[in-house]
C-alpha cells in the first residue's frame, strides 16, 4: 500500500515512525513536513524517542516532502495538522485520494469530520481521536512522554459499512494501540471537555495547570466551561458518563504543576494563529444553533480574542 502521513509533528511523527519502523519493507511510506523539520528528516531521518521505555527509533520514509505534488495517489492518509491548517490540508489531500482512500484524522476538536468534508468530497474520512503526549524536541526529533498512545476510531458516517481491514492490519502490524468504537463520539467529546476547558482558561489567563488548580476562581471557571460543553454534548445525544465533568477536571492533577496546554503554547508563540476556533468558535456556534446559553465560554473566549488581536 501507499501510505501518507500528512503532518509529522508530535502526533503524526510518532505514528509515522512506528509504521515506518515496522513496515517500510511492506509499504511505500511518505511524510509531509515543512521547514527545518522536513530538511532534518530528509538528511538524517525521523527520530522518535519513547520516554516510557527509553526506546529510540530512527526511520527514513520513501520520501519526505512539503508538497503532495510529489506523491502518488495513496491508499491511507494519516492527517495530523493543527486545526488552522486543516482547510488547506484537506484541499491538498484531495490530490492524492481516490474513492477508497482511508483518511484517518488525528486532531483535536469535535467537528473535525465536518470541517474536512467541507473541502474533501472523495475518500473515506474516519472519525477519531488520540490520547498521547508528544512534541517536536528539535528538527527531525519527536519526543513522546505520557498518554496511552491510543487511537479511538469510528466509521465514516456517510459510509458506515466500509471495510477497514487494510487500516486495521496496518495498525496491528505496526504495534499501534487502537480501538474501533461503536460510538466514537463518546471518547471524542470526553477528551474535548478536558482540552477545551483547560485550553481556553490557560491561554486566557496565562496560567499553568498547577496554578489553575490552586486558584479557586479559575478552577470554577474551568468547571463552568466543562458543564456548558456537557450541556451541548447531551443536546447532541452523546451518552457521556454522569460524572464526566468531575473526572475531566481531576485529569489536570496527573500533570506536573508547570504544565502548559498546547493551545496555550500556540497562543504564546503565534498569537491569533491558533486553534481557538476549534474550541471557542465551535462552541459558540453550537450554543447558538442549539439555543443553549454558554456565558462562561463566551466571556472567556471573547476575552482571549481581544488579547491576541
């Protein structure tokens, strides 16, 4: 098969390295990367450092490039870009997909499927989420620390009976932790409650997770956002656990005091070029559509927009 990892930052680089390490001799594997990261991969390969067992993997794909124009039509595309690059990525992917190409998006957000389908009318677009802690340590080097490294996968809602055996075999042969979900929206929304609430508050108030937990007012703000997201999810008939807010809030205690969210780091380094619309924008639109009042989300997100303008 021909397999493209479109975006080999922390997430895409982790899974791309595992597939290339185990299966390079069976499949043609392509990486899409940019700038110094791409240059380093082209020169020295992609290195993955797995913190849990101190394993270091170095792989060289069939090709690493910054344009799909150099690639053939692919059988599987693993899409791992930031949300603000998603529209362009979906348009680019259309150039290397066919009717039966499987697209596995590994991004934050609860409306990723819909966003992709706005710009991609071919292929099989799966619904999914991933639980992993990774980042680019330096150009060409991915560092993984924390998370179950598990991918939760659901069917394309337009093609629910499509045969996913090729993807299942690929992930299994590469030793990747994954699960086919009967209702993938449950893990997607469960994860989103945590990352959206803490992301919005850390970015808006310039506080780490530890600082938020020790601040009563900010902790309550996080919980209020979580409750508002839960209301939206239940309006969409997502059967979340009854104690989802309390469980989601306590997840932050598992991280070091000084931890910043990825959204917070993006806001600090890139300002308005961030995933804000995936969190605040999506929720405001849902609130209006469903006629659900979400005052905490509205106030925090609008304050953040004023801050980064």
